């Protein structure tokens, strides 16, 4: 096949699967797809049972990295007045949104309402955030950082950044960007869907998400 035709065909396939991708994303994706496979390692691919299908294996790898990320992050946060990495995420959400509603913070961090409310309550007691009435909706509460909360973010951010650097330093910058490119739309899609899927039967959710795709 003519090289130009092959390149245009590859671009068309990429654009169909990644409609928001740009030329830089395509080049990264194209080069990665032509990279020789890495030599098989003798160590187990993942701990425990290896799922027999690619979907399950990929999600298990992501899940284990997620758990390891939490474990190392919590280690990095020792001495910062934060008890877990989720609290760091909550502080950053509040800082970014200025004075969000409590429910906005809870759902932005993918908590259930009850567990998210409990965590915010503990952080209020520790003086990291404060709540006040929403002038536009008396049924709602808004929250903001205290001076202590700002100080804790300033102390915690470099530690969390070092932890992330430690975990991913074996990946090249291009590989990191490729992973982001491949996975970001899954996060965007299901972060938007999850609030309306909570509490519904799984088969109903499955049929809705997979309609016309099997």
C-alpha cells in the first residue's frame, strides 16, 4: 500500500476512535502502535487471578495501581494533618471551585452522599474547612477553605507530586500522555453517568450504556 494512503487510513481510524484527538495525539498513538512489544517478564503480570479477557485484565491493573497509589499517597501525607488522600482531593476541589456547595464537592470526588458528608464533617471539626448557608438556596450549605486548610494544601502538594513522580518515573512523557489520551474519555463518560446510575439495577445500567454496541 502507498505510504501516504496507509498514513491517511491510519489517521481516519484514529479520528473515528478519538474524535477529540489532535495531530500530536495521533503521532504519539501511531508510534506506540508500531513499537516492538516489550520482552515478556518472568514475574507475574498482576497479583492474584489473571482475568482471561483483556477488559478484565486492564481494569484489574488499573485497580491495583489505584490501590497502590492510595497506599503510597497516604504514606506521603503523614504529618500533614490529612488522614487520607481523599481529603487532599476534597481540599483541592474546594480551592479550585472557591466556595462550592457541599454536594458538588461530594459528587465531584465520587463519594456517596452519606460517606462524603461524614468526611466533610470531620474536616470541619479539624478546622480545615468551614461551612455556611447558601444565600441562594437555604436548604444547601457552601464550604470554603480555612487558613489552616490553605496551609495544609501548601504542605501536602509537593509530597503528593513526589509520590506521583516516583510511581510513574519508568514511563516516558509520551507514554504518560498516551495513557491519558486513551483513558480520559472513560473517566469523563462514567463520571457524568455515575450520579444517575447509583442505586439502579446493574442489568438496566448495562443495557443503557451498551445499547447498539454489542
